């Protein structure tokens, strides 16, 4: 009887202990404790081997957690505009799962073209939900490298040529992703502005240019977006690889900007244990590979931050504080993501995501030309519409390198137009052809180009109107990782085909799908041109919405379209300026990137930064400022009325540029410092309000290593593009 009572007492105690709090769970698992306290507790329980294991890959897209302590592994996924399919453990090849087909969102050039921070938040939230549903710790995006040359094969992954635009668009994207308990990973830090020699090219750039042009979007991501991870770039800067660059990672990122997240290498971007240990890298991925180009099997224990790191710690070569800092940062990211009790469940390929993809695409499409209101083409206006061009049917989701996606569906432009106008109204002809989208290799099409062109011309001859759907694609030497474009011209003899079509039919609308600017020798001959970007799963529906007038186009160019390649700052000097000599590249254009170059050098462009037409018209009123003079401590409020003077509802992107009339250091003619997208009904007027601080007036002084707001006279320039300034107003900084 006594033994039975003891047994009962033991059972009662066993069940009551957790309730009464007598058996406390470890501090690192207690979410009521401060995260830094939890990190410290977890570190105290880990062995050296477990800490080091956090710092390097265990598979192609994962690194270890601490299974003994219930700390999960870190799983990452490409890419910026869709969650990549699952890969084999140590291969680039697809694992061939049947439940990993994603929603493909428009490429980031399209997002930038919306000039709409609300759309950026929607984008980040939607893609973050898909990443969370797939239980990813880290989404490898967005990319914010600046559009320095239109030949860069990865420009389509980024947000254009202006640092202010990229800064304003990246912050809500990050916030949207991370609201799902998934770490955004902003890339590529920094100056990865070309694919030629990307793994070894050493970028020589002034400190001023680095801070004014190439770092602001990263800084905003860290200080405003509170991003949880950053990816290093392949290239070098000032002689040291970016993935373990002391100035970039330790001084600027972690010290000056107070970044408390994880620095992860680009795949194959690590080259040295000493630098990886001491210069700010936290997780090493993909070593002994170069992006997707190298296939091989190497023990993960041989990575620079694996056994060599562990051996150096044990021998006393490396200070244990270096390891603890890396492990702390990784644990912090894990606690914020996969170990967060408040992490939502996410959702995958949902109707809401399709709607988001379509809305992003609609707002990013740019109307470049519309002579005599040729567009929109309303349903029933024409009996026969010829759709010509390979891009009308080709998948523009597959290819391009790490952004290649396995999408649940993709509405092609041809299908979208058929959905809108009806099968019987549409005739299709391919017109031109390209090969398969291979990585690191170019494969020509086996189809006969003359036969394709002849068939297309005949289709155009018998049509009322032609919709030519061309541009670039995701093939090597087009918009693709690991290689840059060979020229600014359209590939696959498209210019020749457009001219041939124009010989038999003048009613031609050219729809360009690309992530880069192209030359347009036929521009004066066609009545309408549409820049469509890579629009994702809803591409065809979004294009049809705009072409038919169901949606009024409201996108603006996030980069300038030059008249010729030699007009671009990066191409105005010699080959050392681009692409370099294989060892070094010199940014001789300095701070004059994009419209800053064209403005300052008085070079006309084909289409300017911030340009885009609408099916309606807008009138700008007289601007007003809150004060004619301010001090550094003040803010300046600028207001301007804008009215829709047309007959249909539309959206206008009001852009504010600042001109410093006299400066101790050379400055561009103007710099974008504000933009606002407003929606107006016919006849409606709204007042647009901008608020400027001293940061909007400052330049970076190389000698003082600091930002300077120099007293003097400034001019505010408000307009519809970088060259279409509608109003100006002056003020003085005292």
C-alpha cells in the first residue's frame, strides 16, 4: 500500500511540475525572454563543433542548426521574384518534387517601374507567404545593385539606376517578406554591376561614388527595413573579395550601420579562411562552385569556415569571439524566423497571389509611345489581330540563372490576348526564334529564320493590326546570370523583321519584354511601343489589360534608354571602364550614373528615367514651399496640385528632383529625392506633399568621410520624368 502511494505521488508530481513551474524550460526556448538573453544561453550550451557547423553549408541550399538543442537548420531559396523549386542535396538539379511549383511574380525592374511603395509591400508579403509555406528560413532576394550599364545580364533582377528609387522600394519589400517570419536576404553587397569576370574583377571606385550611388539601397535595407540577412557579392572592391571584405562588412555594414543580422556568401564567393573569419562573413555557401556553372562534390567539412576554422580556433589562431559573433548572428536569425512562435503559416499559389502578380505587372508596364492615341485597342475595334514574335509564346520564367522558376502556371501574352479579344480574332506567327535557355552557353535555334520571317510578314499583310511581342529573353548573353549582353540591339534579327512587317502594315504595336534597355531603329515608324518587362505568371493577362484599355498604364522607366551604347557613362571612356581587363575595372564616370550622366553631359536619350505615358493627361500646378529658407535641423514641406485633365481615370507618378546651384564638389544637375503615385478620376485634382530633410540636400565628402549639407541656394524641380520638369521653386539652406 505504501509503495502504491509513493508511485501515485510520483505520477502527480510528474504532471504537476510543468504546471507549477518547478521544471523550467531552457532560457533559449523561452520566448518571454529577450532575444539576446536567449542567444547567450544557447551559446553557453553549444560545443565548438556545433558553433562552427552553423557557419557553413551542409547541402547546396542549407546549413546546420543544432539538432541536439532543437535548433532547426537554415534553409534558403532563390530568388527575387519567385520561390525556386527544391534542389537535390548537393546538386544544382531539381529534386523533381510535385508540390513545389510557385507563383512567378514580375521581375524587379517591373516592380521598380511601379514607383509604388504599397505595391512593393504587397510584393514582399506575397512572395514571403510562399517562402514561409515552403518553410524557408531565408529568401535570397531582393537585389538592389545599381543599373550602371544596359549590358549587365542581371539588371532585370534589380531596381534600376537611381539609388533613391531603389532605397524607397526595397524597404517595404523587406518588411513584407519578414512579416511572414522569413528573412529577406538583400544582395549583392556590393558593386556586382557586371557578369563578365564577376568572380575576380576588382572594382576601383571612389569612396564618394560608393556611398552616394551604390550603397544607399543597402543602407536603407539595414537601417529602415531592418533586414535580417545580406548576401555578399562575387567581385572584389579595393583589392578584397566582397564576401570577406573588411571595409564593406565590418566597418560599414556592422559598425557604421549597426547591422545585427547574418552575412551569407554568394555561392562560391569565399576564397580565404583568414579573411572569412576576421572580415565579417557569417555563413559560407556553395564553395568550389561558381553560381550554377560548376558541378562537383566536395566535403562540406573542407569549406573555409569548416574544419580550417575549427582547427584555427582550437590552436588559438582565431579568437573565440569571432566564432561567437557569427553563431550569435545566425541564432538571432533562427529565433526571428523558424523558432518564432508568432510565425504565420503562409500560403502557396493562392488566388490572392495571382491577383497580386497581375496588379504588380499592370502597374509596372510602361507606355513608351502612343501616336494619335493608337492605344488602347478596344474589343471589337479590329476584325483580325496578328500577334507576331517568339516572346508571345515563349516562357520567360525559365532561364536567366538563379532566378529560373518552376511556376504553377504562366499565362503567355498570346493566351492573354486570346482571352481578351477571342480566339477567332487572333492569328499568330512566330517570326523569329532563339535556342534553349542554357546557363553559361548559347544555343542557336534550329528553325529557319527566313521561313519564320516570311510567314510573319504574310500574317501581318492580311491583318488589321499587328502586335509584335519581342524583346530579350533569359538566354545566355541576354538577360541572364553569368554573362553580359553583347550589344544594345534586339537579338535574333528582330529589327529586320519589324521593318519587313512595316512594309506591309503600318499599324504595328511593338511590345518589348525585357529587363534592359534596347535600341529602336524603327521607333519613328511605329505608332505605339509598350515596355513590358518580365511579368511572371500573369504576364498575358496584365498585357491584355493594358493594351485593351481595361487598365490605364501607369509605369515609369526606372532606368534611362540611351540612343546608343557610347552615350552611357560606363561606355564613354575605354574598356577599363567596362568590362575591365579581367583583373580591374575603373568606374570613371564616378557619381554620374544614369540620368545624372546624361543631364550633366547634355546627352539626349531615347527615353529618360521616370518616363511613361498614360491614356489620360495630367496638369501640374504651382508648387509651394513651407519656407524660403531652412537650417539643417528643419524640414521643408513642398506641395503641388496635380489634376487629371483627360477623360479616363489614371495614375501619375509625381517626381521631385533637387538641384544644388553651387557646390564645393561637383554635383549632378539634379537628383531624385521624392516621388508619389497618385490616382485621379477625370477632372479630379489632388495636392501632392513632399517632406525634405538635410539628407536630401547632402553629398558625401571623400576627404571628411561624411555627408555634408552645404549652405546655399537649392532648386526643387517637379515633373513627370527626369527631362519633363513641370514646375520649379527655390529655397536656401542656411
